[in-house]
C-alpha cells in the first residue's frame, strides 16, 4: 500500500469509528427516552406487554404498580444496566 492508500484507510476507519460511536449514542438516547416514558406511563407499557403475551391487564394491579416507587426505580435501573 502506498502512503496515500494508508492515509485514506485511516480516514475511512476514523470516519467509521465516529459513525458507530454516534449510532451508539443515538441508541442509548432512544433507550433512555423509552425508559423515561415507561416510568411516566407505566400502564401503557403494562397493557402493551399484556397484549403481546395474550394476557389481560388487571386494572387494580396496574394502578398499584404505577404508584410503586420500587417498580419505577427498577425500570430506570434496568435501562442503565442494559446499555452498559
């Protein structure tokens, strides 16, 4: 390889590296936004999970979970763990 080819390869590699870093940052941002939305609207996500699994949502239980600080904290903790 000539010096120019090596230089071009380094530029391409650098560009690809930063592109992938940006994609990773976008993924993390989307992931955290989804977790925050789930904390703000837990019943929506509980209903979606019930629909996905073919179950039904118990309204009383869903309301209790939506007001349970430990449950909401766990959503945030899982979001942080999954991105690492």
